[in-house]
C-alpha cells in the first residue's frame, strides 16, 4: 500500500501523520504548536516524516474560498493565506486535497467510521468551536463558497448581532469555548467545559448547561428537518460528556423531526481532523 501524508492545522496545534494502509492507523506522526511561520514549520516537519508521499491531505481551520483561507482569525498569518497555491508549489505533481477540519473529520467517519455506508448524513463537531459537515450521496457537501455546515453562524434570536457584526451567535452560546467563558463569568472564576458538563459546580452552572443544550438540540433538530439525514454522528472534545449530550439531542430530534435520524457518537474522538486529512489523501490517490 502506498504511503500518504496528512497535515492538520488547528487553532492551537499542528498534527502531521503518515499512513501506509487504507485505515485509521498512523505509521509516524508529530505535533507542533501553531504560531509564527506555522505553514513553513509544518511543511518542514512533514518533509522530515515523508519526503515523497503518494498524496497529501490537508485539514485546516477556516474555509477555503477564492484560493485563500477565510474565517480563520485565531492562527497568526492564516487568514487570507493562499494555501492551495503554496501547497502546489511545495508538492508539485503530487496530488494535494484540502478541506476544513470538520469536513475532514467527516471524511474520516465516512471512510472508516460511524458514517460508513451512509448516503445522507450529518457530522456534528462539538469542540472549542461549533460546526457541522453535511453528507449527500455519500460525499461531504462543500457549499457554493466552501462554508456549508458552518452552523455556528446561525442566529438564536431574530435581529441579534450576527456575522456582519463580527459575531458567531450560536457558537457563542453552545460551543465548548463559549460554555467555559460563560461559566467563568457566572461563577467568578475560571472553569473548564468538562467541569460544567460534569454537573459538579452547583445549580447555576447546571442551569447554564441545560439552557445551552436546549439551544443546541433545537438547532440540530432544525438542521435535520432541512437535510433529512439517515444518521447524525457527533464528535469533538465535548463528547467526553456524551452520556449527557447524546440523549438530549436524540430526544429533541425524535420530538421535532418527521423522520428522525439515528444518533451515534463519532468513532474518532482523538485526531479526527488528522485522520480526515489522511482520508482526503487516500481518496486523492484513488
């Protein structure tokens, strides 16, 4: 089996891996912190792992539009970066496939995980941020501008500050990062999302979590009404509390969606975007 290379650039880290088999296994991998010259350092580390891969998959925060990265303000120098051109210059004739991190994670679930064999489905990522990937005819749908599934921008109340105002309304209420920030403001001290979801911080914290999960479940159910998926797969860092989150999603979906999809946890809790980059590379070889 030919070797493929995967690179995942997230908000705080870069993960790079090599796979010699069509499966979710790494034969070598390395991690870097994001920061100045993230791409140059990532490419140097990738060359050290494998200088001649059969294909490269690249998973990135943000989306690719008009040949550049958009909606990625958290990585220094990443917003507006002409990533497709730079990767083509770096790898020449070697096939390179690029997608955002959530779509890449969905590609891994489609190829090897909980979305395998699904024609119409949703991959929901509950992490520091919030986003989804939409699957139609067994493929991730990019949308007209590469931003399909960016549900963090959904409005929760009519007329509230939204994208044009520099806001991400739904993400600011229900993502892991939002819960930690809201919990800290409520309790007057730093707290983690895991502490909040664990239910050990008192009644006010439990009310905050309950309100966030109700809002999340309503919006996910609305998404399922629109797409009519056969399966909803949920991944991301918040899934450490899957026993709390999944029943809430399933109950609201069962109540609100005419043909409720099956709700499953993602197979890949760790390194999902990196495995997705490898899935993109493997598909590019094929």
